[in-house]
């Protein structure tokens, strides 16, 4: 490019200032060639003592159409990735909600059965988390309710026998007196 005199033989002043005097590692400057944008990157070359001995300049033809096309492709890929991530989050959320709702649905069904009078309901404890503790408490409650109901039935039977025994005793005692 130098031999064809497309690029100048001397460093542009801003590149010289940045690489030689300010010792910046990388500088870019823009220009145009044949109606197209050309970016040139400049970097200093250092010797063993850290002194700048040369500056390397690398021109890059900036094709705006190609950059826009690459940006559009990148944007499309990002949108697709975001959509895939959204779908994965939704599927995971639905799976987690169903996993959470299954024990709650079973607990609600068990509660309805107990309310209808079925006291032998025992639900399976699936874990040791809060839901597992809730199911365990439900099972203990149904056992206690069943025991209390059986005790009440037994007490009612005993009370009926006592009343009947008192009545029989009264009936026998009257003719005897």
C-alpha cells in the first residue's frame, strides 16, 4: 500500500502523538479511499528496554454493508437465543408448578374425602420439605380424628348400655318392691 502510494509514508500526527509520545498501546484513525471508509490501527513496537522503535499500522477496509449484515445476523441469533431461553424458562416454570401443585392437589382431595366422612385417608409423604411436613401433619390429624371418633363411638355404646341397665334394673326393682 505504501509502494502504491495508497497510504502515506509518514505516520499521521495523531498516531505519532499517541504511540510515540503518549505510549498508548493501540490507536485507530479513520479515513477514506475510493469512496470507502478505511480504518487504520496503529500499535507501537518496543525494544527490550521499553523504548518505542517503530510503529505498526494495519489498514482495515470498513465495508458498511457487510457490517450491517453481520449485525443483522447477530441480532437474529440473539433474538433466537432469547426466545429459546424464554421457552426453556416457561417449560421449567410449568414443570416446577406442576411438581409443586401435585402434592397440594392430593392434599385437597384427601381433605374432601375426610370431610365426606372417610377417616382412613393416608397420603404418601414425598419429601422432607414444607409440603412433606404438611402431608405428614395431615396424616397425623386423620389418625387422631379416627381415634377420637372410635373413642366417641365406644363411649356412646357404653352410655347406651348403662342407660339400658338402669332401665332394666328399675323394671325389675319395681315389681320386687
